[in-house]
C-alpha cells in the first residue's frame, strides 16, 4: 500500500466518522414517556440525542450546538407551541428540519405542518421504526442541503428556446 493510498483512506475514514458525529437530534419534550421512548429508539444508533423541556431551553441549545434534526411536542410547557419553534428555526441561517409529534396527528395537522415548512408529523405514542425512519430521512435531507452542488440546476440562458 502506498503512502498516498493510506492517507486517502485515513481522510475518508475521518470524513465518515465526522458525518456520523454530526447527527445530533434535539428532542423538545417534557420529562416522561416520550423521552423514554426516544431514548429507546436512538439508544443504540449513531445519533447524539439531546433533550430540552421548554421552548427557551430549545433556543439555548440551538444557539450552542449544531443540531441536525429537531423533534418537538406540539404544545410546550412554557406556553409556546411547535409554530413558535418552527419560526425560531426558520430565522437560523442553516435550520435543521422540524419533526412534530402529536397524539392527534390527522390529515389536517399533517397538511398544516408541511405547508408551514416543518419536515413531517409523527403520531404519539411513538412507533419506533417510524420515528427512526423519519428522523433518518430528515438527517439525510439536512445533509443534502449542505451539499448545494447536488441540488443546483443550471440557470436558463437568455435567448433559450421556449422563451417568448
């Protein structure tokens, strides 16, 4: 094995390890069953799980930590809602996707969640496989957004066919 090959391999490993380390989930739920369920879902996965009980705690965590995805209860104990949290996220330069969780997850709420810009809606009590799948996809979306070359399209040139 050449020195160049070994260096390239080591750089690849470092990038892969950093990608896993960057997957931080902020769960905004008061103490209780929801937190326990999320700990069970992500306990053996390669995600870092942080908790906040209130909107204010979530804001503080978002300022001090690179978060990949936020999962939140619809109503927070300090009088704020998921809409307040979404507005706070949307003020960020590179906001993480918001996944909402609610016991009354119906088509109306799901449509509202998506139309306002959140990523998805989960039903409580949590289904472990659904939570893991949704959060994993949201992490992938966040990583894709960080790679603008993957999503850019070529701009139309002046004089392009089809322009009147």
